[in-house]
C-alpha cells in the first residue's frame, strides 16, 4: 500500500514557525513529509531540515518525496523523545524551529494490516514502530481487568471502561482475542444499545486508549516538550498539533509552565524561587482548521495547533514573577 497522508494545518504550522531561510528545523513526526516539504521550500542552500519518524513506511515515503532537496534533509528512524541525542549525534547544538503532528497518520489508519482501525478486521497490532515486540494483542490478552479499566478510562475517557474491561476478560477466558473485529464485537456488547445509537462508533475510545498505552504516546509527549524548548535557539519556535484533549492538555500545561515557572506564593512581591521563563506562548487560543479543511479532510476536525517561542537574547534578564 502506498503511503498517503493529508497534512493537517499545513500552512498555519509552517507560517507559525517564522522560518529563516538559512535556519535549522526539526520535524519530529515526519510521516509522509508533507509539512517537511513545505518547510524546505522556504529554505535556501544554507537551511537544513532533520526529519524523525519511527515508522519504516513513513521513512521510505518521506525519503522519496524529499529526495530533490538532497543534503538539506537528514532523515532518522527514531522516536522524537530522543531528539536531544539525535541532534547531538549530528553535531547540532540548537535549532530555529521544531514541530510535531501527533497521532496516527492516514496511512496507518487506512492500512488494515496495522490494526489501528476499528472499521477493518485485522490482527491486533497498533505499533507505530514495528521493531517493538509488544502489540495491542498483548495488552488485550495479558493486562488484568483493573489495568484494562485504567487504560480505557484514562486514555479513552470512556464512561463504560469498567464494563468493557470486564467483557474483554470474560471473552479471552474462552479463547485469545486475536483481531480488531473480535475486539469491536466485545466492546459493542459492553456498551448499552441506546448509547451506541446516540454516540459514534462504540470502539473508538477503547482503540485510542490501547494505542496510546502501547506506544506510550502521552508519556513521550510529557517528557519531550521541555527538552524541545531547550533545544531552540533564542527566538526559535515549537509548534505542536494535537488531536485529542489528553494531548492538548499536556501541551497547554507545559507551555504555560515554561512561560511562567515561578512557584513563589502569589503575595510575594518578587520572585525568590529562581525559576526563569523559557519564553512565551504565541497562541493564547489554539489554532484550529478552517471549515474548508474540515470538509476536505474529516480527520482534521479535532486538530489544535499551539505554538511557543523561546525567549530572545534581549529578554534573558526577566524573571518568572509577572
């Protein structure tokens, strides 16, 4: 299957980076290279882009798409959580911009064999990096009922998490659950018919939860935001596109703390904790897709873009007390 992914908030993301033609930029979730190609169009011969992705199919597709840019592009198969080490190995101390387009690509959803979609019967896989040995099947068949409930409740925000976990455990006592189709039917039986009629697909939240748990998506994001800000040069920008409230909450919180890290009591006249701001939040309200983009690409509907700018050299004397 050919790798295809429609880049969400493409121009908004690239514009938000305020690209310098001779700058160095990092795409932490390269995918098919849509955002990367647009960034590279803004660069001159002195500019450079580092593309990171853990999916082999994405690496291959992006490599072909970006081949015309030659040595301006360096592609690394890895997880963006390892960005500091990746850049260190490339001899890069700081960059002018970093961006992430989180979640699952259209290719991963549409390729039935990958097991991300609840609409296609396929082996329970859901690995973003197929070098990993653990799959969604292991979670579904090996996690305790309590662990399953936690995952579905916390990462899927499904009010029927407890009942879904119970039904999964009962079903696997008869035989292992091997496919997405089997899991969908189990979930369907755990959600009341009147609820199924009112809301979307009953398996959507559970599939999201298992995928997040398997790929450690929220842990990776939580660990990475501060480190990526630290990698920026003064005035550099970090842009992150999220697709659900759990991701967006992390980005919003980490950006807010980076802007105002002071932990002094509010009645203190001056900051004494010594924590200094790293920069400021550019997007007070998240940037969302236009109605036209929503219509052209239904998967863009829940996207939110937030942007942070690293403190400039002229601002370095500020403190965390506003």
